[in-house]
C-alpha cells in the first residue's frame, strides 16, 4: 500500500492546479466582461477634460461618426484612439469606417477632401471635421446640439440670392449646408413685415439687385442699432437703398471691379477672378490654409471715425487694383481714372460692444463665392461656414484647457550611469542568484 502522505500530497497538488486553472479562466472571463481603465499620465493627457465630459452627459440620443479613411492601419488606429476617449463617457457614440477609394461618388457629394475626414452626426444634423483634437470634436458637438435654436434671416424681395434657389447665382447649396448643421433659415420680405424678428440670430443681405424702400432700409438700420449681427454680400456696383447702412457701418465700396495681374499664375485667364491664398489673422480664417476663389469683386474702404472696429479678413495681392474700365483685351492700372492699387480689402469683419453684448458684422465684396456655381471651389465653403460660426458665436463655444506633456528626456551624468550599470549588471543578478541558492538550500534540508 502506498504512502498515505504521498497520496495526500498528490491530491493537494491536483487541487492546486485545478484551482489555478480555474482562477486563470475566471480572470480571463472577467477581463472580457469588465473593463477598468486608469489614466496615470501626467496631466491626464488621455482623458477628456471636464468640459467635454459635461457636454457628453447633456447630449441625449446616439451620436454617429463616419470616418472616411483609407485602409491604412496607422490612420484608422489614430482615429479609434481619439474617438475612444469620447466613447468612454458616451457609450452610444458609434464609429464606422468607409474607404473613400471605394465610394468616390459619395465622397464627392459629401465634400470629403482629406484622407481621415470625419462626418459627425447628431439628431439629423452633421458637420465635417478634418482634425481629431478634443477641442474640435467637442465644439462640433456643441454646435450640432445648440444650432437649432438659431434663426438666420435672409432678406428677400429685391432680387437677392436665395438660400433655397437652384439657379447658378443662388445660394441653395450653402443654405442646405446651414440646414444640415441645424440652423433654421427664413427668407423674409421686409416690405410685407416692415420689421425683422427679434429672435433673428443673424441677418444676411445677399446682393440685392433692386432698391429697398426707405421703410425696409429703416427696418435693417433699426435691427443694427439694436445690436443685431449681419452678413452683407455685395458686388452689384450699386447699394440699392443701403447707403444708410454703409454710413452706419463706416464703410464704402470702391468703384470698379477688382482685377489681379497674378491670376495667370493659378491658370486663370480672367483677371477679375481673384484668388486669395493668404489670410490676415482672424478667427474666421484661423484654420483656412488653401486658396479661395472670388469671381467678381468690389473692394471695401473704411471711413475714419466710425462706430465699429474694422479688421480685414480677405485681402488681395499688391498686383491687384480696382479696374474701372471694361475688363477685356489688355488692361492696366490707371491711377488717373481713380483706380486704387492693391492690396485691397475684399472682406471686413466689424465689431463693437453694445450694452454689454458683442455685435458682429462681416462684409464681403463678392456674393458669387458662396453661389451654387462657385461654392465648391477651393475653400469657399469652409470660409462661408467660418463666417457664419463667428457671426453666430458658435465657432468656439467651449474652451478646452491646454494640458502640456512633461519633458520625457532623461539626462544622466557619468556617476549616475555607473550606479545604474552596477545595479543592473551586478547587484540585481547577485540578489537573484543568492535568493535561488537560499531557496534550494532550504529545500534540501527538508
């Protein structure tokens, strides 16, 4: 009969291994069912800011992100990491990938321009994002959540460009972009209403071709005097009853059409088609890095001593001037005819503080750049949307605090190198060998 002590030891060993494998299996199962994440980086660089977390908790309903990214693993992994930070606090935020090479028609229709561009959708509204930063995604969510509270009023009834029209000169595609982002659009005939609604977040005057009546002009002036925001697109050569508005804002339009002798460098044969490739520093142009196209433009001058602060947002090159003659054949700058040499202001941003509230105005000497024909040229769409966001103050609504990554470089002097070498090459191996010798000696004594 075998030794009972050995049999008991075998049973204990068997039980130990059974429990060991059962514990390992239970740990593996738990690791798949329960997730714990800890951000031990300095400054919590891998965790959303408190501002972003609070916004996500306020958003009801699912959020959808579609990433138009090629099958390159590095790019898609970068997007997953960025979006995962939001999914930790918003489980119903869904991320899907589409290879833009496989759906060229969809990419063209949605205006996708860069590999890795995102389309963020919430409650039927969407916005294209070309950056992965927390600030960009958070502010886009904020705009989509709150833009449905903002009315954009387009003055109509005088041959203006319509935000719903399909004609080449209309702004139908731009108006649809605004609707997609949740803005509510109203075409208002001031001749019928005699006033502008108090809940208008922004009024747009899109190049009227017929005169406004004195009563309609007064309604706009009253709106401005009450602190209303305005986008004014003007290239018809006539103010058509808006002379008083120009006087209030302290601006005037220079006679003639802007031409640029350097247009040929961009393959443009018509000198009246102005390409703007450099932008003054302003929130409207902060993320604009490519060229925009303006088919037929007027320069804007500033009157001294006005009520508003004037900041240029679109300027032409030194090779441009305001041509007052026919634009055909050979043309040249002629100061004797009152033509002005560039650089010229093509777009101005005006602002003032009225009763504690910021009033904002943007004036562009071209309405065609947002028309159905030219909206897709260059960064015209981005530029137009930036103007709307700045005017309605939906561009940077949430400020995300900057968290800096500490310096990870390690500089050791010769003495510190020697201590590390002694520790890793001699001390630690000695401790391990000595520990093993002691354990083996203790077993032999049993």
